[in-house]
C-alpha cells in the first residue's frame, strides 16, 4: 500500500469505518454490507442513483440497484461528453453537485417536514455543544486520534463548506482547517445560523449541459413510470 496512495487511503478509511484492525478484517467485514436479498426493495424514501459512463470501480452497479428499488427513484447518467463519466464525477464535481442539489430542491419542496427535521437536528447538536465544559475539549472520542474539539471542528467545517456550496460562495478554508478559533461554541452557533434552512437565499442557477435524454437508457425510460 505504501506505493499506492489511493489504495492506502481506501483500505485505511475502510478499516476505520468498519472498526477493523487489519486490511483482511476490513475486506471480510465489507462483504456483509450489500443491498441484495430484498434489502433494496425495502428502501422507502426517495433515492437518486447516479452512474458514470466510464466508472472504473462500480460500472453497472447503479443500474442494478435502480431496477431493484421500489420507491420513488431518479436515475442520472453522467457522460463523457460532459467530462463527468468517471467515478464520483472526478473533475466535474460542480456539475455533479448542481444535478444533486436540483434533485434535492425537487424532493424537499414536496416534503417540508424533512426540512424542519434539519433545523431540529441543528438545534439538538447545538444543545450538546453548549453543554461541553471548558476542560472537555481535549477529551477523547470514539473516533481514533480525534478529541472533542477535533470532532466539532470537522462538523463545523463541513457545515461551512455545505452552506458555501448552496450559495456559490467561497467557504474560506479547507475542511481540515481550524474553524473554531478560541470559542468553539460560538463558532458552532454561527455555522448553525448560516446552515439552517432558509437562512440564505440560493444563488441564480447556472446553465449546465443537458442530461442524457430519457430515450438513451433503460433506467431513464423506467423513470417516466415512477
């Protein structure tokens, strides 16, 4: 793995996510996580399935998942013509994010209770943060090598970057930067205010390349029936 940084990251991230103590243990645990045997059919929330024309890791898997879903579902193909055909739409993530956020706009507009749930989650997290004492920021967490302050910094950084993506603004830093300063609780409160649904108006939507037409793929044709 030392000679392959991408593989090293994938294995180490997988070990962390699966709480495995070795690459072999991670690979064994990984086999237990799948959507076969009727699991996909039990999903009942709206699902967006994205597929890259030339995904080097999971080509064909999005289509299989889409056919097994019985819920409200949408299928998007990212194409070579758009420069978005690779895994995770590498190199064209602004386009990918725009498509995902458009879908979220459509779904959330029909489900105000979901948007309200985001606000409640922010408030509950804020109450937890507010209760952290001045001597508790250096205490360990279940995440290896992360103390309480590091965990909150990760949350606040994600909130700031998420809010910036929604508004088209510059977040002002990278996820790993220090977002808390000398007052972690005030930093969270400010990020919460900016992230809360309705706190910032969305920017004008740019014009993006058109999606592949519904006639180009079976999943897209199937979408018309849902």
